[in-house]
C-alpha cells in the first residue's frame, strides 16, 4: 500500500533529525520555512504536526533521540 502524503511528509521531516522536528513543533518561524509542511493544506499540516508530536513523545519517554531501525 502506498504511503499517504501525510505519512511521506512525516517521514521526510523525521529523517532530518530530532532537533529539526522539535524546531518545527515549537517554532512557528521554523514551521513556516518547512517546505514539506507548507505544501499541505491546513488539515494535513495539523495531522503531520500531531504525528510528529506523538513520535517525539516516545523519544521523551525513553530519554533518547536515537533512531533505531
């Protein structure tokens, strides 16, 4: 099954690292400069931000920002 546009944007942003994800979540200026996020409509932007928040919550619980594959 192909990924949705929202899933693809979440993956792209996550691959840029935890610092970038946190910057997008916490800094409206950084969010405005995120081309992938700005390519989406408002509803999908909100879905991406919610998913990124959920991903970062896992990292907050583990105390690590390492990505394990």
